C-alpha cells in the first residue's frame, strides 16, 4: 500500500511543515530527496486518500470551542452504514465512525464527535440531528469531555508496512 | 484579537493547503499580502496554540493499528492513571468524559500484537480493565473544522 519513501515522508511531515518559504525543500533535504519528488509523493498520497487532508490543524479548544461531545448511538447493524453516512453530512459533525459494542456494558456502535462553543449549542445540534435523521427510536448517549490529559496529532513511528 | 487575515488562514487552508514549492507565497498572492507576512501570521497562530501545526491527517489504520480505548477508573485515581497512560508514547488523545467509562484515549501501535501488549501493560500498571473500540467503518470524508470566529 505504501512504500518506505512514502512512510519516511509521512514521518517527516506529521509534526508539521516548517514555516519557511520552501517547506517541502527543507523536508526533501532532511530525507535526501528532491523537492519535486516530495511534492509529487505528497500529491499522490493525498489523491489516493492515504492523506485525508493536508493543511492547517486548528486547536479547537483554544479557539473557543470548549465543549467537545462524543455522541453514541445503538443502530441496528443493517442500518448503521446508511445512517452513519447521513450523520456525517452535518457540518457540526467532526468525525463519524462505526465501532464495536461490548456486551452488557456498551450497546452503542455508532460514534460521532460534536465540537461546540457551549454545552447548550452541542445539545441543540444533537436535537436537530436526531430530528433530521429520524433517530428518535434509537438509544443514544452523550459524553462531554471534562479534563484533557493529552491531545496531540496521531504520531506514527517507523513500523512494518501493511501490504 | 483575530483579524480577518488570521480568520482566513484558520478556515480556508485546513483542506487544501498548497502542495507546491512556495505554498506561503501562493497564499500571499491570493490574499494580497507578502509571503513574509503570511509566514509570520502562521508562526503567530502557532505560538498562540490556535493552530497545532500545518500537517497531514492520515487515513486511520493504514500505518500501524490504532484503537480508541475506554476505562472505568475511580475519580480519586483518575489523574494518576491518566499520567501512567500518557507515558506511553503510542497514546495520542486522552480525555476524561462524564460517563461510567470516564477515561478515553487513542493508541497507535505498530500492529495488533503490539496493541495487545500495550493494553495489558496499561492494565497491569493501573489495575483497571481496558475496553477496545477499534474503528470498523469510517463514514466521514471531510475532516476540516469550520470555525465560527465572529464572536
């Protein structure tokens, strides 16, 4: 799926591009590649979807979005894909994943994130979502974040590649 | 505190930051300012922690194996357990949430065995069980975060 050059490149850019006139040239120099190759590889990784996006990663808490809620639903397996796709269209939804249930302790299989400036905004958005997607019949829960003990971007290491 | 240019930089370049030899010059051209001005503005936003970086978001599970993990920890031990967990370099986010499962974190391990080892090590060091919630299906396409910076 990705070769060792792509992996090295991802490891080199994951902590952020240097804020200099020619950031890709600086990365290229570190990796002993050419600037052109770095640019071509990044464009190809983005086109293939391995890089979902490359850009500014904002710190939402610092920008006034203090309320971060994980909203979870118990949706029948046969409907979860359709509903997941529908939910992810809403612009206040930041992530939307299917994850496993855990017997007796956790019935929910659909997880999404809502970031809002206040808890009230988030609750109102959830109410709108439930109405618009007709989710009233499904069990759900909302888990607001309290303390943040750690928050940083996903950090990959030099690991065996997946075929 | 944020001027219009800062707002544009925060909102308009989450998805499509230029992948070209001089990206800041390209942005500068669009916004009608100098390259140096843009570089300084991004540096300021980064110093103030309003942006964490300009970088890639990688499709999960294409490099290594990741999982969301939840634990139930008594309130008085939560902070010390979170500290133990944060010491693992494979742990990225780690949040307290208002639920019986009160600690939620994300691990990126090299493979499934490595993930299992890390979780058993966390269980041993904290004395509490871990519950894995790996991603099974991703419904989300656009990961940018549309900011309302008007108030």
